[in-house]
């Protein structure tokens, strides 16, 4: 299987990669489907990581699209409450957005605790990552159509999850939650919808929601090809508003949240504010031309054990971000910016930590030609050789064919400040 392939240092051509990736992915799926521990967890609809348990309820709706089902991970409200209340909120979320899904896999996870931050405890992120990975295997989900959405405390969770599991997602929808100061830099290529009631003044959710709409708009203005999103401030609504009307009814929202925030402007427009309808219009960009990675906004570096991966030294999900990766020595803060320059057959990186991995796929650059890596102004000539072992190892890291790369270049800055590419 893929784990065995990591010992085979076979060179590949760019033309081979799609077929080889498909073959490795089929073998990987077969091995997961034959893993008793993974099968048992799926049957129990519960994932564990130490003392943390994430129960979930899942249902498949409609006919399978050609590329597989979209996945909707829907997070419930509650938090900071007795278990019975949070369980009731979980049961409600098992139905809340479901009628809006015409074809897809709808999953409602139960928060791993009963604290206010029940959807984004440190243990949550590895469990979400495994939940998504399992959905690709067991539920025939399209890896490029994975969405997260949530209401109230679930919205709090979306704000935190979207910039930390960005590479997994096609889009995210946050309703009636609070951002708790999270940075949005990582969302360059991940569309985010923010929905809040105009009169939802508990914790200043209305004002903070509108402010975050402004933050997203400011990032989009500074980076015109990134930071797509939507902002729905529901006119005259408190904590409850319509984001799940399956009829697609148009509801009144503030036309200019920034003007409302600044001076009380209440001009209105009417739009379909259904979260599922908005999400399903987006597909993941597997290899974005630009990445902006805020290292301070990462999940804890933990990964769940998998018999399929064996004992290979794989990077944890929080160490990878699209086609970039960092190692254990990565600083806790800093903003890495990286972009593909197809015309120059180059990758341009600024803000790199002392060790950085740049992973390449044939739809990014011409791997058969000489490549240039420009790191903080220093140009390096590179030969990129696609290898079977690299493809298998990166596939095993995330269990996602869209995050598998046959080229993994390790950059290191010397004590003198010069950049080198490890052999």
C-alpha cells in the first residue's frame, strides 16, 4: 500500500502523476476500509484522542454527484452549559441545515466538552481532521467540496476552525458567533460567509461581526484576487435569523455593514441567506497561486495514530498549509507569503522561517524545466524530480489526494543567513 511505497525511491514523470496518485489513493482507501480500528470508530460514530471523544451523527442525502458527495460539517450551539443542554443543541443541529442539502453528506459533531469553547478545544482539531479524512474514505466524499458551518457556539467554532484547517475546506459559513480575536490572514483562498443579527448585542456579536466583515473586506482590497466572502447582517433580527430556509427566500440584510457600524446607515438589500446554498457554490482550489500563512493561527501539532501510516515520520496537519510545510523548529509567530510565478517558472517566498518545505505539483509549474525559488530575495536554482516515495508520504500525512505532492523541497537558512535546498 502507500506506506510500503514510501520505501520505493522511484522517479516519476509529470504525465504519470495523476494516474499514480489515483492508484495510491485507491490503495489507501482499501487499507483504511480494512483497518478494524477505523471501521469500529466509524460504526460507533465516535472518534477519540486520549480523553477527548467526538461523537457525531451523519446522514447521506440524495444521488451521488460524479466527483463524490459534498460534505457539510455542521456545528451546534450551546457551550458553557450542562451536558443535557449541549446534547439538545446537538440534536437540533442534526436537523437544522439538513433540509437545504439536495445531495451531500451532512455531519453534526458533538463538541468534545461542555465548556464555552467546546468546538475548538486543543484536542478538537485532530479529530476534525480525522472526521473529514474518514468521510472521504467511508462516505465517498469529494475532497474538493468539504464545508464547515455552524450557529452560535458553532459559529464561534467556525471562526477558529476555518483558518486552522484551511487546506481541507472549500468554504466556511459562520452564523451568530463571536471571533474571539482570531486573525483572518490564512483565508486568502478560503471564502468565508459571516452572518449575524443586527440586534444580537450579547457579547457585541452584532458589532464584532460587522467589524470582521470590514476586516475581510480590507484584506480583499489589499489582495484583490483573495479573501472572497459574504456578509449578512440580518435587519432587525436578534440572535436568531434565517440562514437555513430551504426555499431560498430572500431576506433583508444591511446593504453596507461598515456604514451601519460607522453611522447607523440601515439601507437594506434582500438576498438568499441560506448557508448551504452559499457554500455549495464553492470548490476547493487544490494548489492556490498564493498562500498567506499566519504561523500563530495553527492547531496544536498533534495527529491521530493510524495503522495504515505505520510508524513513518509524518508531519502533523498543523505543520502543513496547502503546498507549504514547516518542521518542528518552526517559530510560533510570523507570516509566510508564497506565490507561484508561472511565467518565470518560479516560487517566490517572503517571511520564511529557518526551515521551510515547498511542495510542488505539475499544475503549478513546469517540473520538467529548471525552477527558481526566490526566498526573501535570494534566488535558488532547483531541479524538481517527482518521486513515488514523496507522493505516498504526503498522501499518508493527510489522507487526501488533493494534498499529495510528488516534489517536497526542503529549504534551510544557514547560520550566515544564506538559503540552501537540502538534497
